[in-house]
């Protein structure tokens, strides 16, 4: 039970940090030293992307649930009297697939984050209704983004 409480608190803290805490801390002048120290860790663990942080937290949660299920810490015995006998195997199988599903969702979230880089306003705009000026601006931004990525990659090799 203590492990479950610790995991819930850790996951809650990660969600708060990703959604509100990081932006709030960045605005505080006293936190500059903290971010100077933690930035290399943020880059290594989740590329300073809150979306990747939450995706990796899902993967970690799935792995921890798998380990806890394997160790027998999570027990279905109290629920099984409510399940008809013919469905017991199905319930056990589905219950054992939940951690895998959570981990796969986390991996999918991270993959989508790495593929999607445009703001939602641009992605959601219908292409047919876009004026040519907007299309040109998007093309220019994409070219600039590609140049910036190449420059960063080149500076990291040096």
C-alpha cells in the first residue's frame, strides 16, 4: 500500500510539474539556479518536453504496475466473487494487459510528440480555406525549423 501511495504522489507531482509547475518556476527569479543545475537532467530524461515527460511517466507507470502484478502486490481476489465463473479467465487476462496498455500509450504519445511540431492552430486549419500568404508563412517556418535543427545537430557534433 505504501508503494502505491508513493507512486500516486510521484505521478501527481510529475503531472503538476509538466502542466503548471515548470512554467511557474521558470517565472521565479530565485529558481534560475535550480534550472541551471537541472537543465542537463531535463534534456537527458525528456528533452525538456512536458509531453515527453508525461509519456515517459505513463511508460514507467505501466512497468511498475507490471512488476507489482508479478510480485502479487495487486490482488484481484476481492473482486472475483462479483465475476461469473465463465469470465474469470477473461478478467484476469484483461487485468494483466492494463499495464502493457498504459506503457504502449506512453510510447505512442512520445512518438507522436516527436512527429508533430506545429502549433495546433496551424494543424487544425483547413488547407482549402488557407490564404496563400499563410501557406507561404508555414513553408518558410518549416524551412527555418529545418535549418535550426540542422544547426543544433551540427553544434552538438562539434
